[in-house]
């Protein structure tokens, strides 16, 4: 139960649902036990009246006895019906409080998990796949809900009903009660043994389900690659292997449950046999009446429900504990990137890297090595280098997606760690190398970075990104729905919509991470001209591979193997006749070759 202790805060929050629900459980069970006593009295009454009726055989009084007997029997019958109606009413109240509470807790848990996920750094998402994250926030939460709702409700119900029944049994006859309850210790031992098995198997099943969900999610995302390489049969076979592993573990759990329930029913049957045998001897000895035996049989029948529920509840609790353990594993991960300031200030964008080194914690790859440079407010700075030289890492560090391990990054003279992270990122426009668009309208994708925007602002952003004319050619124009990851658009259109999403924010710092690779030269020039007007007096950082894209930059940083090997303007770097010049000459040669 240590894993489930995290749920105590929710129980405290919804205490005014649990307390009335528990009271309704007690009342409903009182109305459930009393009918057994009424039936016991009724059986004794029948026995006595039959005896009296036979004594008056041949006399007129026999009809009077019969009328009294009939009216009393009707009275007891109506009383039993009334008691069960009252029990049903309070059972309804019980479910309306406890089950509804479980839905509220489920809602709170999903929100808390999602909120915590959003606080975690990029490194967390590099280490964990999407399918597993989704499974913990859905399937695992649903299993926990079965604990906070049905499991708790039936646990209270089982405990109260068992106490009332056992107390009533001993109140009638202690000897008979002891014999009836003899099989219970064996049941406790079985439950303890099965608990352990269910907990282990439930945890393994949830892991299998996460793997299966991750596999399916990844294959659906890459369906175009699968079809292009004609690998449908291969992926189907892989899915079948994963499914068989999940089925194998699930069937193992089912076998444990299948053995558990018949064993419980067998023990209940033994109790019934003992009741009839020992009770019959007690009736012969005159210690109890026949009505008491009927009462005991009803008690045993009623005990069948809590005993059966005990096994089911045990399974629910163990599955919930296994799921909560998986949820806690991620909830216990503290965010790597934390904001200690609440001040909201407008930045000018003076960025300085001072001897910055960075190694990715999940791979151990050192991306930057002792990097130092300065970007002043209003500058257009370009970063160029070979693949894997650390360009994207530099952009991630500027946005504080990761924290540096050595050196320091300052913004307007303040350490980047001292800034209000939400306020700081809100003033940055970022266009990633791998464009991601949501399954929504084009308009909403462009307006994603702001809470409120006008149509004119969306149109202007699209024009500045040179994508406006493409959009209005669609039948639904800006209301066109995009497929998953923007699959409706071409590569260049997706990049330009992503650029429009960054420009609409009017950011103080604009970072382009090689996002013009799928754009033709003419469109690229139009976008860069628009940027020159929009970003006047603000910082623009452009990561690119094509020198034609960055030749007009105020400063160009040349990266190689995580180090800045050259920096300066286009002409200054050419005069050095170094790495930048080699890149420039190679690209000129490629263009000439293409022209031929």
C-alpha cells in the first residue's frame, strides 16, 4: 500500500464524499442483515402455527388460526420487501457518492500527470517513448480509479457486512457460529498467497501494454515509410509477437483468478454443510430453533458476496498498486529545468555565452566545448557548421531547454537560470529543424503561440512567411484542417507555416534552426527580407547550411566538433581563407555542377 499512499491527498480533498458514502454503506448493510432475522422469526412462526393448526384439526378455531397465520406471514413478507427497498435506496446513495468521487480523482490525477509531464525537460522525452507516457496517463490511471472507487466502496461494504453478519451469528449461537466460520482462516491464507502473484503479474502486464502501445503509436506515425518499403507483413508479424507476449501474461493472471474464485465458493459450501449438520444437532438438543438454521443459511449466503468481493477487491488493489508504482516513477522525477523567479520583465536580448560546455546526459555525447561569443540587441547572427557540430544544441541552450554543465549563459547581463522561464520563453520565437504542426486548422497552428489573435494578424504572419498565397488556394483557406503532423502540406509549406507561427508573436529573439532547407531560393529571399523589417532592433539567430542564406548576417559563427573555429562577417570570414571559405567554395561548386 506504500505506492497508493500518494492518493491520500485526493481522499483528503474529497473527504465530504467519502464520509457520507461510508455512512450509506453502513446503513444499507444494516437493512441487508435485518431481513435474515425477520425470515428466522417467520420460519419459527410458520412452524408454531402449523403445529397449532394441526392441534385444532376438526375444530372451527382452525380457520381463525389460519387467518392469523396468513396475516402475520403477509406482514413479515411486506416487512422484508420494505427492508430491501430501503437497502437498495442507500446502495444507490453509496454509489452516487463514492463512484462519483473516483471519477473526480481520476480527472485530477490525469491533470496532475499531464502538468508534471510538461514540466520535465527534453532529456526526459529523449529517454521515454510516447506510447509509455500515454499508457501511464490512461490505462494506469484507470486502474487506480478502480481502487479509489469500486475497490474502496466494496472494501467498506465487505468489512461492515462481515462484522454485522458475524456479530449476528454469535448473538444467535456461538458454537454454530464458530463451526460456520472455520473455513475462513484457510481463505485468508489463500488470499495472501494470491495477492503476491497478482501484484507481480499486474506490473508485468502493464509493462507489456506500454510496449505494445509504443509499438503501435510508432508504426502508425511511420506508416508512409512502412508502405514505401513494403514492410506491412513484417510489422504485422512484429505486432503479433508483441500481442502474444501480452496475451501470455494476461492469461497467466486469469489462471490465478480462475483458481481463486472456485476455491472461495468451495469454502462457502463447506460452511453451509457445517451449518446444516451442526445446526440440526442443536435443534434436536433444543438449543436453537429451525428458524435460526434458516437465518444462518441466509447469513452464509450473504457472506458469499463479501468473500467473493474480497477476492475481486484484492485483485483491484494489487493492480492499482502496480499501476500507481509506474505512475509514481515519473511523478518522482524532478524537473531538470526549474524557474526560481516570478518577475516578468521585457528582455532586450543581449545574449552572452561564457566558456559554455555541454554534454547530453542520456547519451554522453559532448555537443559543445568551451564556447564563448556575444550577440548584441538588434543583431542578425548566423550559425553554420557540419552536421553534429552543435548548432541545434546552441539553440536549445539559448531557450534553456537544457542547463549548461560548465560556463554560463547570460541574457541582458543576468544568468539565464535567474530569469522567469515562462516569461523568457514567451518572448522567443522558435522554428525547429523538424517542423511539427498540430492536427488542427492552419489558422490555429499559426496562432498557437498566443491566447488571442485577430484574423488580420494571422494573415500578416502568413504573408511575412510567404505562405499566404498557398493557403488561400485551398478550398477552406485558413480553416483547412491539417492531418497528423501537418501531413496535408508539403515540406516547404509546413516550414513556412511554422515560421508564421513564430513571427506572429513579434518575438524579442527569433531562432531559426535550419528551417529554410525545403524552401526555394526566391521564397527564402522574400522571407529574409520580411525578417529584416519585422526584427528591426531585435535579435535574429539563423542556423543554416546554405551560405547564400546567411551571407548578409551581422555575425557568422562557424562551428566544428562543438567549438567555434571562426566568427565574423561574410567578407571577413572569406578573407581568412579557412573553414568558411572551404564551405563557400564547395557550395559554389555544387551549384555549378547542378547548373551543368
